C-alpha cells in the first residue's frame, strides 16, 4: 500500500471516530444531559452531577469537531494525491 493510500485509510478511520465524538457530544447534548439527570443511585452518579461533567462534554465535542475538520482535510489531500498519481 502506498503512502497516500495509507493516509487515506487513516483519515477515513479518524473521520469516523472524531465525527462520532463531535455528534455524540454536541448534537445529542440535550439528550445526554437528560440521561445524566436520571442517573441516580449508581456508582458514578456524583461525577455525572458535578459541574465538570458539563464542561467535559463540551470540551470533548469541540475536540471531536476540530479532529474531524483536520482529518477530513487530510482525507481530501490524500484523495488528491491518489488522483494526481494515476
């Protein structure tokens, strides 16, 4: 497998994972907060009810969005390198 093809596969995998993180944290934020509100009498209930949980969700979502942008740019560059190479 050539270097652009290897980068293409890596970029696709990164797009999937970063995109999932961004969608899960930012798009489904309200649903996640509602689920956390019903999370009672369980081992990590104190962590979920802490103020840091709110900022952790946003931080993870923003990192996911930034990672998705970077990996999609790398995906575009890899596709251009493959097309130009043939």
